[in-house]
């Protein structure tokens, strides 16, 4: 059964009434189709209104939904002939970042992304989607491979942040991310980044220095998690919903600040309700962007990428 979020409970109550009416109709032989249709329409109207006016804190819940598609779900729906490439060539294969060669509608791409699990066992394998330095070094190896052989790059990002443990600090977490930022800016092939769920801090940015950056409709992209922000500002992580409002983490906010280039629509109810639909929307966005970027020279590609990030953070007094 799909997990129900707090703000979805009124819809669940209507659906329970519908099931109750269906049961009564079946057991008694009464014709309750009109009443059932009325409740079904009411549920659909409420759902559409609810999801068209979500607060940032509610989008946060959807972005973290346990059944939301992960990297391999999208690869299986979007790509053909995916071949995973392992390891950073320094002794480790960080499972929190997965990447490899694939085709999208016959077009070769290097697709790389952060990976989350859907069970405790999977989350332990993928470290809850939090990469260590070796993961960023693996990604960098694949970036350079793609650039060398003129293969466009697609990154799919869903991470609460880079792993903050001692082992990551001992192996230079900050340095690994910084090198990725520098080297991604120099890549000579088109780079498309999509935030599919959580996009937190440098852990997300280490895969997102791209020519085009998109957010799924209910994903979020931020310099710090709302809980982390609330802990710093108010010393109270329970004020995360207030922090989420203040941080401007949604696609519409980020488009106004030119942080991202567009929003990719999700099915009503979130990506977890229809993998096929959200994957098709992502696939179209990727193919349209690749067609547009393929017309640019290497020089123009790199210059536009530089200017895109250079102008972020500009403010007027």
C-alpha cells in the first residue's frame, strides 16, 4: 500500500467512503453508482486543487516519499542498453553514485546519478543516497570518459547531501566535490542535470554543474536542508517547514532566480503514482535539451555554462 502523507489524509477519507459504499452496494444489491461517482469526482477535484497549491513543506514530503522513483527506476524507463561502469580506480565503488553508458532513443549518453533504496537493506547498500568522496571521484572518471569520446552527460540527483561521516572527511569530501565543480565546468560535451527528489548542498551541486538544470515539479534544490537551516537559525529542527518557506527551494522560486532552467511536470499525486508518465516527461526534456545544445560549438558551450553559474548570487542594493 502506498504511504499516505499527512496532507493527503482528507483524500484517503473520501476514498474510504467510496470503498464503503461499494461494499454496501455489493452486499445489499442497492444501486449506489450515482453516490459513488459523486465521491470519486469530489476526490479527484480535491486532489487536483491540493497538488496545484502545495506549500514548500508539503513538496518536501513528496520529494522524500519512500516509493518515489530512484535512479535505476528512471534508467529502466528512459534508457536502452544501460551498462554500469564501476569504481573510482582508487580502490572503491561507492554505491551511492551509479553511472554508465546507455542510449536514449538510440542516442548514446553517459548517465550518472545518486541512488537511494526503498527498503532498509537497500538504503544501507546505497548509504541513504549520501555519496562519499570515492563516489564523486567515480563520477568524475565517467565525466572525463564521456568528454573524451564526445558523449553527452545526463545526471539525475536525489540526495540529502554528501555523507557527513568521519570516513568521508578523512578521504577529503570537500576536496572531491570542489574538484568536480571545477572539472564539470571544463567538460566539452553537453551536460544536463535533473534534480529528481532531494537536492541538498554541495552533495547535489557536485553533480549539477550543467548546461541545463531542471527540477521535477515536487523536487527541491537548496544550499542546506530545511532541518539543518532551522537548527542553525532557531536551534530547533522542528521549524523545518518555516525554513522551507524561507529558503525558496521549489522549482518556481528557483526559476525566478535563474538557478534552474525549467520544471518537469509530475503526475497528480507525485512521481511515485505513475513512473511511466514522469519518465516520459523527463525523457522529452532530455532529448529536447540535447538537440538544442548539440548545435553549440565547444567554445560556446563552455562559455555559456560559465556565464550561467557566474551570474548566480548577483543582487541589487
